[in-house]
């Protein structure tokens, strides 16, 4: 049986289960490698590679996607790689050895997967880049993510509106940060924010005492925090406060996500800043629980929430469309050029959450229980 035919048979089985016309498979594969026999007997095997368990969002992403695919009758193997590129490559290699129908990959280093994906392509495995684009290869078929540029734009606009920059307020002291240099998303986050903020840096209404203001969007990696590490962000913020702030205060910190924001907030506490008194405006992204708690405590002004359940839903339906041989639904076929091709993409909308909208956005939607947040 050719691989293509296997896919269609597997698709039929998977889709029958999706429609509820057959009993759901309760068999599950474990994180260590999976069940090599199950792939074609059930709805087909889907390999899911996630970057790390150390960040809350990826745990939620993986668990939700796995649950959806299992409920639809697929087998899954879900692996986390401790933010180690080689480990992720080995995991993907092991998945390929099990002949999955589809690989869903949230990459650690978006430039490091071309050789392993070439092997996937040889076996006719469909590859979906999850949240982060995979660069430098023709062997990535689809991409599903949130509108990454918009995430940064929302952070920038929040700063402009809250500080009243459009009506001439200022000058304010700003410290900008960017995400991990190996993550393709990080440049979109930074560009979105910097396209909004840079005019105020140029006019002097935003002053960057540390001098760590990239001259152009393309220089964003010069202020990138490798691996999105909270600890590195904390020491970087400590250094900036110690070296460039004598009696002056920082008014605003552009943090691209919540893991950096946590470290930055620790540094601010260490330097004696007080919530409600001289605490600066700090941005974020992901609505991680610790950061939502910090928002409620006045330590973080906003976060950009990306409902990871919606991303999982989208990717699960892409998997079904692939296996049914249907056209895969995308809504952006121009933005995500991976240096070899423009990858057909489905973009989901991010949402700004502040202290005032925690309940209406995060609790009422069931993303958190009120009790999780002490509400
Ligand atoms: C994701 C963010 C996340 C960051 C760190 C990015 O690629 O889009 O949601 O905060 O990685 O894991």
C-alpha cells in the first residue's frame, strides 16, 4: 500500500471517529516514544514536538492538542525537548521512524530542522509548523499561529495609549527587550511594537537610558533574550538598573512575553520598586498564571492573550483536512516567507488582557478558574 493510500485509509478511519460513527480509541502513546503498531490501525499517528515543559503555555498547548486528536481517533506521540535543539531533532527523528501521517512541530530553533524534515518529506509525512515558523526548508507544508506582528503592535499601542504619548506626554524612560534570537516569532513581536514606538524614541518622548534601543527593526536580536529565559531577563534588567539608573526611575518596560516579564518584575522588586507607587508599566504575552497574578497585584500592566485552545482546534482541523485530502484552510499566503517559500498560514487573533478584563476574558472563557487566580 502506498503512503498516499495509507493516508486516505487512515483519514477515513480518523474522520469516522471524528463524526462519532465508531468507538473512540482509548489507546495512548506515551511521551517516550509511542506505540509503533498503532499508527495505521487507528486514525493514524500524529507526532507532536513541543519546545519545553518549563513554560506554562507549551504544557497547555500540548495537552489540548493531544486530547483533541485522541478524541478524533488519532494516535499521538507528544514530546517536549527541554529547549534543547538536538533533543528536539532526535525526538522528531524517532517520530519519523514510527511513520506518522502528520508531524506538528513547535520548533526551538526555527533554522535547525531542514535536514530532519527532508527525511519526513521522503516518507510523505505532512509537516505543520505550530506557533513558530520553520525556516530554510521547502518541507514544511502549513503554519498555524497567532498574528505575531499584531501581538507586538498591541504591546506598543498599549504603551502609547496608557502613557498619553499621542497627546504629547513625556519624556518617559523606556527599557525594551526582545525574545529569543532563534525564534522566528521574536522578530515579528519586536517589529510590531517598534513600528509603533520608534517615532517616540526618535522624538525624545521615550528615552532609553541603557542605550539598548535597536536602530532598526532588523537589529532586534541585539536585545534578544536567548531561550526566552526569565533568569537571563532578570539579570539583564538588574544590570540596566544598576548601570544606567542612579536616582532616575524606569517608567516603562517593553517585554515581549510573560516569561521575560517575570524576570523583569523580579529585578524591579529587587531594586526597590513598589506597586502603585513607582512601579513601571510592564507588558507581556501569554497570560501565564503567575503573570495574571502579577497583573492583579499591580506588577504587570497587560498581557497579550493567545487562547492556545483555539490554536489547537485549528491545527486539529488542519490534520483532519490533510488526512481527508481536502484543501487545508488558511487565511494568509503572503506574510510567512521561510526563505525558501511562503508557507500557507492560518493566523488567529490575539487579545489584550489587563487587570480589568481578567475575569471577562480569562475566567468567563474557562481558560482559568476564578479560584486558580485567587478571585
Ligand atoms: C511564543 C510565545 C512564547 C515564547 C516563549 C513564542 O514563540 O509565540 O507565546 O511566549 O515563544 O516560549
